[in-house]
């Protein structure tokens, strides 16, 4: 499965009404880490690998990062509303 296919699968999961934000967030973060590890395997150091994957220079990584951020905000909002 390509990175783009995995991203589409995650986006579909996130849009599903019964998708658990925490589960989607965990999958999203795991995919980001996979991309970083692949970049490190290419010879980049960890910091530059993270920066590249999370930047707009990496189309899949940047979308995953934005989705991760949105899910984190959603979870924080739900916790604040439901847990007081």
C-alpha cells in the first residue's frame, strides 16, 4: 500500500461518523513515524527527517500532520466538554 493510499484510508476513517478520534490519531502518528524512519534510512538525521516529513515539502507527511493536529484538538475539546 502506498503512502497516498494509506493517507486516503485514514481520511476516510476520520470522516466516518463512528471513527474514534484517538484510534485515528494513533494510526496517523504511526504513519508519520514510518515516513520519518524511511527518511532516516535514506541517510538523513532524525531532526531533519522530522522537519521534512512535517513540512509542506512532503505532501503526504504534511497532510498527516495537519490531520493529527486536528484530531488532537478535537480530542482536547471533547475532553473539556465531556469531562468538565
